[in-house]
């Protein structure tokens, strides 16, 4: 154990980060729920209305990120490594940004049909977001909750693998069946960002696993 880790046992840690992490995770779940709501309708007016709600959630996420970075800059002792706090916050922000990007593209591109796989992948995004929320909540006492955090991270990995399978099958079917070049491009781009969003959730879980290893 190096001297910094040794000293951290005797110096009070700044626990102001945990409420920020919890708020960030709840904000992510809200964004994912709104995405499912957006994809459950074909009405473009509804799309625009829900997109504005997602955009507001994304702005809230940006504020949480800025507050966390500000807190990080002024804190001497942190609950875990500063680099991991920065990475965890940035990765959660990336997921919310991607959800915002999906909804924005649907509003701008106005695809003639919303592919059923959109909703299926959105449900995977929500499932992953809920697992992230479990991990974040358990980080407050990571040692006691190590097994639960590990299980949640494993579930996120499984979700990501499943999303990959859905993505490649959907792209294959799209190029085989869609004859309109414009619609093909629109749907392919939306599928790409849906798949990337799930990848970014796994990035969050990878950071959390790294935190667990360092705290062992």
C-alpha cells in the first residue's frame, strides 16, 4: 500500500460526491425512460415535445458534471481516485449526450418508419441505466456491496453483448430490405448511435470495476 492510500484511512473523506453521483445516475435513468416514450409514438409533434424534455435532462446532466468537476478541484481528499471520479462523471455524461443525440436525429431525420429494433435497443439502454444506478448507489459502501456491484456490472456487459447482436442483425436486414437510399442512411445512423449508447454504458461499468479493484 502506498503512502497516499495509507493516509486516506486517517483523513476524513469528502462525501459530498456521493449525492452528485446518485443525482447523475437518476438523471440518466430519466433520459432513458424519455427515449422509450419518444420511440413509442410516430407522431412528430410528440417527438419534438419529448426531445425538448430529453434536452432539458441533458442540460441537467451537464450541470451535475460541472458541479462534480468544481467539487473535485476544491477537494483535498476524495472518496476514491480523482481520475476515476472524473472518468465516471464523464462517462455517464456521454450516455446522456447520446440519448439526446438519438432523439435529436429522429426529430431531424423524420424517418418514414421507426424500426422495431429501436424500441428494443432503447429498452436495453434503460436496463443498463438502471444497473448503473444500482452500482452508483452501492458505491457509498463499496466494500460491503462489492458482490452486488460486480453482478450489476456483469449484467451491463451482457446487455452490451445482446445490443451488439441486435445491431448487426438490424443493419444486415436494413441493407437487404431498404431500397430508399435516404431512408437507409437515416436508419443506419440512428442504429449506430443506439449501439454506441449501450457501449458507453459499458464504459461506465468498466470505470466502476476499476474503482472496485483499486479499493480492494
